C-alpha cells in the first residue's frame, strides 16, 4: 500500500515527523529528498527503509518502470530496513 503524506499529515510537517510516522506504521519512505537518508544515518535507526530518487527526471511515464523493477528486486531489503538510492 502506498500513501502520500498529503493525505496523512500537513505539507509543512518537518521530515522528522514523516520519518517517525513511517517508522511506527511500517512504511518505506519514498522520496527525492536526501534529508531522509541523513535522518536514517543520524538516528542509527533500523526502520523505516528509505528509497530515495536521485534524478532530475521524476515523471512516472519516464522512470516508472525502472523504479518499479528496482522496488520489486530489493523488496526483501526494504522490508528489513535499508537505504536505497535510485540514480
């Protein structure tokens, strides 16, 4: 299940609030904001997993299939806690 933060919290919420929500509710943070990887490292947390897009191209029609392939390939790691950077 995917959930956009706009349907859950406020657009101005700090990244730490989103991070904690994902951690407590078993979500993977899917983002192009590199701050989530930094929060994961700084807190030495095991969860949530962070999948970060490091790309200028963000249109699903352009990168969607490659992103989905990557998510499926690394699903076991995402379920057990990791940081994946998709470039």
